């Protein structure tokens, strides 16, 4: 894009503004995670989950009361799109067989809400032990990816770049999780943390890393070409020269993900939302977190 060819914006000189923005977002994210927590999906909680298509939009509270009374235990009922309900039960020893549970839920809604015409569109069953294994595996996958990335950047560049890259990735994942924590219950679609969302977070890590490595590679190239220049100027030049690539890549990615968010259906909406936030935060962190950290570490090493 020609509009960015001669750009010389002082990104490095304005890095403290980025520190303030990132610091505020990180603090708010941690507070939300500590107070509101995350809405864990059935993958990590265990239990049985049914998506029930209904006609006439019966009231969620009334459905919850009717199904809970019929099953003799508390169940969670939420709207799932405009014409479906999400019914979830936790894993308990006295929980009925899945087929019995499904039949009871459908018959209860059918008899309690005339014209609702309930039909099962999706059913998931996860045992508590399997849910614990998935939760453990998700944590290992995220932290394992950060470790591998640290070693990769260390081998390809040097330790200052490794610290900057991992700090940026931690920044991206924490803020995205914080937004999921803060917004769940407020948005008209599910923000449950399940296997698909974990896949989205790993995708965010890969996307952010790719953008960061491009800038780091240009910094290394320019540091060799312009040895007499101040290192801050070299980093700033590198960011400006890769900005057109960053804008084009992020813009086209956002276009595709936004299309998925709008037309992908209720099941994929949380996944697409995570990617939208991740692409925006990842692009920002490559410029205002990863590169400034390299500058700070370089200044302290000299």
C-alpha cells in the first residue's frame, strides 16, 4: 500500500503510551478473571448438554423451572440463537442416562409450552474425568506453545527477542481471556470456553507470533545495514517499513473472520469473536509491546 511507503511515525518514542494502554487492559482483565471468572463449557466442566430447537420463543426462566422440576435437579438453560435453547446438566452420580434425560427434557418442554415443537439439534456428553483431562491438556498446550516459541525465537534471534515475543503473546491471551470473562452474559451469543475456543487462542498465538517475527527479522536486517544509527531509530524504521504488510494481512484476516462471525452460525460465533479480538490485539502487541520490550532490554544491556 503506497500510503505507508514513506511513513515515519515515531512508534518507539510513543511506546510509553502503549505501556499505559496495555497495563490498564491487563489489570482490568486480571480483575475480571479473578472476580467474574470464565464461563466454562461442558468440555471442561463435564455433564450433558442439549441444544433444543423451539418455536414461539418460550421464556428461558420458565423452561428452566419446568425442566428442573421434571428432573429433580437444577439445570442451566440459556437462549441459543433466536430459535433454540441450550440445556445443560452437570455430571452427577444420580444423573439419568442421556437418552432418558433427552426424552424427559423434550417431553417436558412439549407439554409445558404449547406449540413449542421441541427437537434436539445437538447433544454433547462429557464425563468429569475426561473434562479434567481436557482442562489439563488445554493448559499444557498453551504454556507449552509459549515455551517452544521462546526457544524458537532464542535460536533464530537472541534472548531479548524471545522475551519480547513471549511477553506479547502472554499479553494477547490474557486480554482476550479478560474480555471473554467481562463480556460473558452481556453479549447475545455464547462465550463459553471450550475446545474450539482453545483452538482459537492457539491460532491467535500463531498469528501474533508471525507478525512479530516479520518485524524482528526486519530489525535484525536493518541493525546490520545501519550500524551507525541509534537502535531506537532502527527499530522504528523496521516497524514503519513492515506496516503496510501488517495492515494488509490484518485487514484481510479480519474480513474473513468477520464474515465467519456474521454468517457462521451460533456455534462458531464465539470462536470467530475470539479470533477478531486476537487479530486486533496481536497486531497491536507486535508494534507496541514486543518491539518496545526489545528496545528496553537492549538499552539495559548496553
